[in-house]
C-alpha cells in the first residue's frame, strides 16, 4: 500500500525545492507556483489529495540515462566521464540494479537504498514503488532490490542526475525492470544506448534490440536517444571498424532506425594497445571527436531540462481539459445510465408482477381513482406504511447507485490499469458519486467556468516561461546584452 505524506511534509519538500531553484533557476521557481495553482484545481475536483502535488510527478534535475547490454562498457564510460572510479566494471554482470548517481561534496561515496529515491519528489523515481506494485504484486515493497542511490564528489554531476541501468540481456523478462526502464526513458532528457562492438552477431540480440530500439523510434522525443557502438578499439587489429559499424547499422535499420546519430567510440582508460601508429592515430582521432560530441550533448541537458519541465506543466494543463475532465464525464455518464437501466428493469419487473396477479388495467385504474378519492382519509398507521415504503425505495435507489459506481470503477480500473493517475481517477469519481449528488449532473464537481479560466491563466503563464527561457538562452537581436522582458502572470485564487 502506498504511504501517504502529510500535507506539512509535502509542503516542506516543495519549499526545499523552491529554495534550491531560487538560486539555480528563478524561472523554474515560478513554474513550481503554477504547479501549485494546478494542484488547487485538481483538489477541488477530488482528483488530487492535499498530500499530493503535480510537482511530484516531474523530475526537477536534468537526467541522463545510460542503457545497454551487459559488458557493453556502460560503467567504464560513466567512470571516465566522472573522472572517478564509482561503478564496478567487468565482462560479466556486475550490478543488477538501477543506480542513480548524484553529486555530494563528501569525498567518500555513499550508497543509499532505493527508499531514498522512492520518497524524494526531486528524483525521477518518486513513488516508483506504486508502479512496480501495479505490475508485479508484492514487488513494490522490494524497492531496494531494484534501485540504489550513489553519491559522488565529481563536479561532472553537479546539477545533474546520471542513471546507470542493469544490462538488458538477463533482465529482459523481468516485467518490473522493463517498467522502470520505460519510466526513466520517459523522464530523461538524454538517453545513451550502448552496444558492444565485440559481438556483431545479431541473432541473439533480437529481444534487446526490440527493447532498446524498436520501442523508441516512434516516440515524439526520439531525438533524445543517442546510439553508441562502444569498444570499437577491438576492431583495430583487423582494421575493420567500418565493416562492424555497417553490420550494426543494418541490424538497427531492420528494427526501423534509419535516421539519427550513431556514434562509435571506446574508453581511453580501458582500451587495448594499438600497435600500428597510423591506425592508433586514426582511431584516437575518431574517438576524441565522437566523445566530445557525446559530452556536449550531456552538458546541454541543463537547458533542455528547463523546457521539459515547462512542457510538463503545459501537458498537465492540457490533460486536465482534454483527458481528465472528459474521462470523468464519461464515467459519470456510464454510472447514471447504469443506475437508470437497473431501476428501469426493476420497474418493469414490478409492473410485470402486478400484471401476473391478474389485475387488469381497468381494475388498476379503478383502484387508482379510489386511492386518490380516499387519500385524505388514510389512517395514521397506513401513513406509516407509506413512509416506510418511500424509505425502502430510497434505500434501494442508493444501493443501486453504489452498485453502479462499483461496477463503473471496476471496469475503469481494468481499462486504465497502467495509467499513472489511476487512483486519482478513482478518488475523483468517488467524490462525484456521493449520496448528495444528483445522477443527472454531468459535469464533475469543481469543474466551473472559474476553474476553466484558472487553467487558461496557468497555460498563459507557461507560454510566458518559455519566453523567459528564450530570453535567457538566445539573443536574436545580436545585441551584446539581451534584455529579458518581465512577464507577470496573475492566477486568481
């Protein structure tokens, strides 16, 4: 079961985030305020509890994820980039967990359990235990078996989150690992996908290629994937690097990857000696050129992160209008139709039962007139019977409402079983089916013209944040000092 944070705790974490962003990126500090405004809209609709925040679904640090097969040189690459021997290396699997690497000023490396990531909204694995639990029952409690946090004094990861993944070969059938991989791919600003140039045969790599390539090329953010053929120095003896690269490119093309940058490189610290000086010079020149380009892309993620977070705000607002509200309206409509259908069937059954007793329409009409004529003369005891009958009908009605709500909820859970905000939908629907709400109200509670206006203001603010970021990172006028135009977006409470 998911552990809920109290409101004071979530506020404390948001305040900590704001304190960091005030120094690091004031524009993103304003974005946090917009997330708060969106939270208030969602809470009025019952879609979000007071101990939750949209900000908790967004990683606030730039993220670079390293994926690949076992022995493809991922850990060696990370150690070289950090200038620090942090990850264990070897030809066999040396780590079967996702390792999140974060900066620390301490000289000693600290290894913290997965819980440190699951409970901190600043990291990309906040509440990942809930997703794992939804895939494999009972595994959510074993979060430490899948994740760990390592701190490192390397300045290369200042303001950056670097994620090293377990190799794919042995874990491809582990559903929870694939779910985590999908999760971090969606949140990452840059994904480095490593292949091993020493194993050009593709027959045993089909599943790996499918997970690492086929499922990514059709994404809207496919440009954030960088494919790296590592340990190319192994081809120096035969000097056939071009043949090996061509073989891998054909394999990737067979999975649909026909565009995008494909790098080939090898480690400076773990390379084999290349005896031929001409070949060595050519290989080193190519390696240095490719590595410089890869590192440039990694340094670029800080800028891309800012736009990603603003984009996440825009998507959240758009989803509220285009997905959350219509889906809730559909659930309410299904609930109402189910209630009316059940009550209609019961009414028909009652009428049929009356007809089965042999009472004709004429007799029924005569009885009705008699009831109307003598209504004022009903003794008190009969009045009590009428009241009890009305109460019984009311009880039946509300039992039908509850039954219909349960049925719609169960059906929705089945359809949205992998939806990130599944429990939020359930909570909002429960609020809209409370006993005091009429079944004929089609709009979700809290969805008013004022709410719509507030969402428009938040969206306008998001556009203003993009303008501020552009002013900070671009200078179309060519002036020596670009002047950022202040843009104040007021969101009504």
